[in-house]
C-alpha cells in the first residue's frame, strides 16, 4: 500500500493555519455578504491539541466555501495519541467542516486509506514504512469522520490489511477512544 511521508518524532506543537498572510480566523470570518470562494490556499496545516492528543489536518490545496466548509485536495488527518501511536487518514479529495476555526468533522472521497501506526516501547515511530503499521483500511466510497465522537464511517467496500490479516468486506464503523488513546471498536 501507499506509505506516509510525515517524519516521525515527538508530537507536533499546536500552531495555527500555515499560510503566510492568511489565518484560520480570516478564512472563517470573511467580510459580510461574501458567498463565493474566498481564496485557494496551497499546502496548509491546522493543528488541534486536546490534552494528550494532537490532531493535524493538512492538504495540498484548500478552497474555503461558505458556512465553515472547505473543499480539500489530498486531505490528511493525523491523530497523535502519543509519540508512539498515530492514526492517519488520507484521500484524493475531501471536505472539512470547521466551525470555530478548527475542523471537527469531514469527508474523504476516493481512494481513502486509514492507517493505525504503533511503535513498541523504546522505538521511534516510523511513518515512512510499514514497519509500525498495526492495520490499514482501504475504502473506495465516501468516508466520514467525526473528531468529536472519534468515529470513522463508510458504507462501501472495505479492504483491511495488517501484519497478520487480510480481510475484505463492506461497510465500516471505527471508533477511536481519544481518552484511552486506542481503537475501541472496528466493525466491517
């Protein structure tokens, strides 16, 4: 499967939207009366920290739309629950919903891949190879995520692979417990 390009290391610190001259505040509070796209932004990252968990939303391009919605080209969501565990979601396109300037939910479209990485004690997490992959899910249809509920869902075909498994099914309901920092339920 495809490998991730984010370097491993300690959890990132939470800055704001990375794009000179434009902040998340600017995108979510355009001047009154604007209904059209504000501006196309290239190579963005949004960090969100909740206690021990850091979530990084990124993409190659984002097109802000009305009502706190952004269309995203090659979106990625990374949930770092520790320096040794991360859940990564990637796709060709997607849509993030971000009331209050931070994405809380969204959709991934076409060629969605969900990967859970876990490094053993004493090892640095490697996101550039399959060495620390616990499992990888390949999804063809619309995949929805809700960060507040720790939930990822899809109704289409699912291919689940890991070091000791290879399974094909239909429909996905994955619950990630942010407090306990683990996948709590995986139903295919």
